[in-house]
C-alpha cells in the first residue's frame, strides 16, 4: 500500500496528495542534481530566473553555463519538482517549486535520507536520457 502525504496550501484550502514513490523519486533527482539545497529553497519562496543560478555560486555545486542550468531545471520540471512561471506573454525563464518540490525540500532538510548508491545514480542517468 502506498503511503500518501497531504500537503495543504496555507489559506487556500487546497489539498495536494503525494505518494511516497513520487517523493522518493523527486528526492533522488534533487540529490543527484547539480543544484544545491539552498538553490532549491530559493525557488520555494519566489520564482527564480535560470540566469540567477549562474550568478549565485551557492545555488549550484559547480559553475554552470546558463544552458546547463536550463537543462538541469528542465529535468527537475520533468520529474515534477519545479514549474515554469507564466506571464501575460507566455512562458518565462523563471522557475518555482511545485508542491512535490516543497515536500522534497522538507525531506532533504531533515538529513535523514539513505545514501544514494550506484544503482540510484545509474537509474537517474538512464531516465534523463529517455525522451520526455
């Protein structure tokens, strides 16, 4: 039986149900990402432009080009951790955490996750190679 987490958005009455498998998959993708926990947490509070990650070295584990940051964010988008912001003219270059992303950040902050092994890394790598 899958364990389901309910996430209630403050003052909105919206309840989002997240199953444990989705949280674990998201946590694995976030932990294997070149984005840091600080970078992920920044997107919980406000939408962040992809270019911001190239300007703030504390948001990434290594210096990345804007193209590499965009690739990383689009992977997290495919996994369901982030969403792209939309304005009156369409999709922007800004990203924000989804409810799943917020839950994953909470999991990462506890520091009680099992270490990732080679199988996790390979699984993540192969999944990233598959077309969306």
